[in-house]
């Protein structure tokens, strides 16, 4: 997948985009904007239903990192990044909340990161 700047992607020398690893290394795009995907992948809901948090994270991240990381590398990163419980607590039959305070800083950002 390629990533482009948010401000003036058509005028950029990198109008074809850069890889995920290049975007992370550079931080800001040449147009001083953030890097965003040049196109958004489609993920079928059935592909991420009834799976563990780790497998869902890997499935969702795979299209963004293709060509930069192997499946084994991504699996290792996901396992080490989310090495704490992320429980789903049911309030009623089909109503649940995801507890986002079990990470190392006890804040939602541990899951978002």
C-alpha cells in the first residue's frame, strides 16, 4: 500500500505515494501534511467476526503494511503491542463494552496505539 500527504498530494514529488515504512521514517509528507493511505482497503465484516483481538488487529493492519512487513513480523508486533487483556463485557444479550483501561498506562490510548 502507498501513503500520500494530506495537503497537496497531486503537487507532491511523491504523488505515487511512499511505503508505510517510509511514511513512518519521514513523519510528515513533503507537503507538511500527514501521511494517509492512497486508497482504503475493504474488509468484509465476516472476516473479523468471532475472532480474537489479536487476529482482528492483524487482519485489519495487513493491507496497510503489505510489502513492508511479513505476516510473521506483523503477528509478532501485534502480540507484543497488545500483551494485556482487552475484555469485552456484556451489559445485555447483544450490548457490550470494550474495556480499554487494562493497558500499561490504564488509558484508552494503549488500545488505540
